[in-house]
C-alpha cells in the first residue's frame, strides 16, 4: 500500500496549500481595496468613506473564498455568501445614503485636527489599514464555513444560524429605517425616538449587527469552524465598547433631553420589554 501513501499525502498537501492561498489572497485583496480607498480619501479630504467600505469588504472576502477555494461549490458556501452579501450591501448602501452630501464624520475631523499635516499618512494606518486588518480577521467564519470537504448537507445548526441572522437583520434594518424616517420629519428635530424596535433596545442596529455575526458563526460551526469564536466575540466587543454603544451613549446623555429616562426604561443592547 506504500504506492498509495505519497500520492495521497501530496494531494492533501496541495489541498492545504490551496486553502491557505485562498485565505492569504483575500488579505491581499482587502489590502489593495483599502489602499485605493485611502488614495480616494486624500482627494476627497474625507476619511469617513472607510465606513462605507466596512460592510462591502466582508462580501469581497466571502466571494474571494468562494472563487479561490478548490472543489465544487456546495450549499453552505452559497448560504454564507448570499447572507453576508445581503448584510454588507444594505449596510454600505445605508451609510453611503446617510453620509452623502455631508461633511466628514466628526470623529475623523477631530483626528485630522489633532494630527495636522501628518494626517495624510497617519490616516492610512489609523483608519484604513486598521479597518482592513480587523475586517479580514473578523471574516474568519466566512472562510471556515466554506472549507469543509467533503461538504455535508445543510443541517440544524445551519438553520439555527439562519434564524439568528434573520432576527439580527430585522433589528438592524428596521432600526435604521425607522430612525431615518423619524429624522426626516423636521418637526422631530432634537427629539428622542423611542418607538418601533427602539422601544425594546436603545441600539437595535448594533444588536442586529452582532446577532448576524453570531449567525455567520453558527453556520461556520456546522462546517467544523468552531475555532472562529473570536470573530463574533470581537465584533460584539467593538459594537459594545469601542465604536458603537459606548461612544454613542456618551453623546446622547449630554445632548438628548429625556435620555436618562429612556435608559431607565429600555435595555441598552439586548431587546426586552420596556420597564415601567
């Protein structure tokens, strides 16, 4: 049987190299994208265009894995790619629509002032390269869900992941749509919106975003990708403690009348019925 050993080992080694190449190639693609985006930001003098790319970058990662991983495409590959594309395109389109025609986001304006003439190159490291690295690391479940071979049929864990994703997509999409509709009415200027899904959580869009990543993770688990647990944990941490809930809450407490009462009645993140 020795005559079978080396061909089998060589094939396994080739498969492993192909999978690793797909993973590393996606990193190169993201690096090229954020570099081009940085060059565009210098021309526009607007580093906040990085936020528009955040969602789309994950779709680029997912489809690069889909195209580069050897073998015939299987249902789980299609499932994860379609779901992340729906999430990514909606998020990027919403941020583009929200920011179109407006000045650079205040966070980037502050960094621009703090860094002065050095901002042009520091923005590449502090904004674009950092976001690109985080994006590629967090995209791990999108890779793990596609590399199992031979691919089993979709099962209960996949269904669970899809259901969690659907709940998250509803809260994120409905939250953004309801708030934008409220803000579009000039009579609501300066007022606090606490209806719709905002009645059950003060940050339905951030909760929905995190839930969708836990859905992606469950689909990866079904393919043996439990090791990617760091991805939804990191995404949830970022949304809660870094660029999401914590940052927004500080400003809302100062600027929105009635926000303290809203805090008393409504959960910050996980949806639940109002108190009192």
